[in-house]
């Protein structure tokens, strides 16, 4: 007869759980761990917000300290634009004077000094000839 003999050495009140750690200990431990994780997350969030506020304040102070030099640079750039525009106008004037300069210098030799001109009309120069087979470069859109 080979019947297995089973002896139950545990009492019913000793039978709690098959887990090696008791739930009485695991519940509070898990709760404290979650609470500490939440507190750490909120602390990091607060620290980050504080650092961003300090960074914003330092950037505002540096922007205020740079404002006079920025306005000076803007004034200098405006003056530079005006100077370039004046030089461009002078260049256009010089080119126009050179274009008609020869004709105007020969004019006193052809016209007597008693005649006063009120208006001079000059024909515009002919546009340059272009090859129809080779068009000028333009927008490619």
C-alpha cells in the first residue's frame, strides 16, 4: 500500500498568505514610496519653475542693459541707409550727367548766347538688343 501520508503542521490562524512579505508591511511601504515619489516630482517641478523665473529675470535685466546700445546701433544703421541712399542718388546723377555731358558741352558752340533754353528734351537710349533664342534669366517659379 503506497498511500501518501500528509501531515498538516500549520494551524488555520497561521495561514495568512502565500507571499513571502506580509500585506500588513507591504501596503504602508508602497504608500510611503508613492508619496515620496510624488513629493519628489512636485519638488523638481517647483525647482524648475524657480530656475525658469530666475532665468527670465536675468534675461530681462540683460535686455534692459543692452537697450541703449541697441538703439544706438539702430540709429547708426538708419544713418548708414540714408548715406547709402544719398550715394546712390549721387551715382545716378553722375551717370546721367556723363550720359548727356558731351551733348551739353557742345551745345554752346551750336547755339548763340542770346537764346535762352526753357526746356530740353532728350530721347531715351535704345534698350540693348537681346537674342530671342536666348531669353534673359528671370524667375523660375
